[in-house]
């Protein structure tokens, strides 16, 4: 009688926390050389269906172990294992993406960028991973918070209004610094012919919310700035970065600030740039600009 394979029996699209019941995948075991017990250890499955799997197969692409000061990512490369150690203090920003059943955690770190793909059914446990990183990626000693006042939100969709209410009602301290509603670009044009043209093209600027607790910036958006009338977008991306990681901020208003062209704000870090788009008549831009200017002044001290 064939011996059962417990790992195969429990295999599915979900990320699994390492435990006595769910031990590390055999391929990764020789690379687990750290003596300390991790704060959190996860194994992330291959993107294959259950019927494509079989007993004895390497079923997991990643194993992630989070410790007090750093995290170790083991990645399966065919029958080999690639190991990376990432210090939390080197992480400049982290993003959590969710689009239908596809999710990913993206780390922007000084030594490179890292992506951990997963099935969105495991969003809760991957949010725990992100939370563990966020608790430890602030610089030491932690800087004083930047003074700020929340801003009244502009008109958002029911979905984003609910997100904003939940975040504001929570104990995270996150409050809105700027909001951008879903806006047809044709509505920015004053000329009848240009409005007609943009109405036919139906290009829309997608919504976003920008929040802070004085120490960290959080942005929730759709993962891309624009869509056209014939396109659907079901994405959601949450990005967090310590305010202390911001090295510069650029506002691109185009050739004339009075023109009806979208405004791009680019937030730079030592691990790369992050950019978001606003309509030029957005009433929260001035508040957001003053806030980010204050962040820059604190970081230059």
C-alpha cells in the first residue's frame, strides 16, 4: 500500500503558515540554517491546479521566514533554491496587489525589488506578512511625526468611500491627505470638439486615496492611472512607505498649470519612484502638496 504524502494531501492555491502540521517543503529544508524561531513562516504554492500536482512533487515556489530584523526568501528555481536575505531597514516601500484571483507583495528595497505572487484567497495571511514588515521597517531612531490635518474627501465610489471610512475608523491613525475620484478626462476639456473627441475615446482617470498618520504614507489605487471605455479594471493596490524614506517629490503640471491636463506627483525613494495622477482642479492637491513639502523639510534636517 502506498504511503500517503501529507503535503500533497493539503496542497491547494492557498498560502500556508509553517507549523507541525504543515512543515517546510522538503526542497527548502537544507537551506533552513537559522537557529532562531521565525516570527512568521509561510510557504507559497506553485501556480498549478490540483490535477496537475502529484505526490512527491515540489509543490511550493517560495518559503518566506520573517525574523526580528530581517526576512529570508527561499525561491524554487526548477530543482535548485535561491536564497535572499532582506533587512527591514532596507525596505523603502511595500505594496500589496489584488486583481481577481492574482495577488502579489512587492518590496522596494535598497538591494533590489522583490515580488511574492500568491492567489488572492490568501490575502489575509499575506496582509499579516506585510504588517510584520511595516512594524519593523521604520528607521531608527524613529523620527518625530510630521504635523498634519486630514482633508475632506472628494466624491469617491462607494467601494473607495467604504475603504476610507474603515481606515479612518480604525486605530491605525491613518487619515486622508488627498483623494482623487474616478474622472472622465473629457470633463476637463472646455472646447466642444475636444469634449466630443474625449467622450468618444472615453479615457478615465481612476480613483485613489492618500493617507498618513504622520510617520507613514499609505496610498490605495487601482494599479494603473487610466482605463478606456472598453476596458475593465478590478485591481486594488495598497502601498505603504515610511515618510522618512522619501528623498524628493516632483509635481508635473505640464507646460501650463492652467491647462486641463492631469497632474502627476512622483514620490522618490532610494529604491525607486512611485507616481500617482490627479486632475488639475482637484481641491485636495494644495493640501497634499503642503504636507509633502513639510515631509521634505523634516527629512532634510
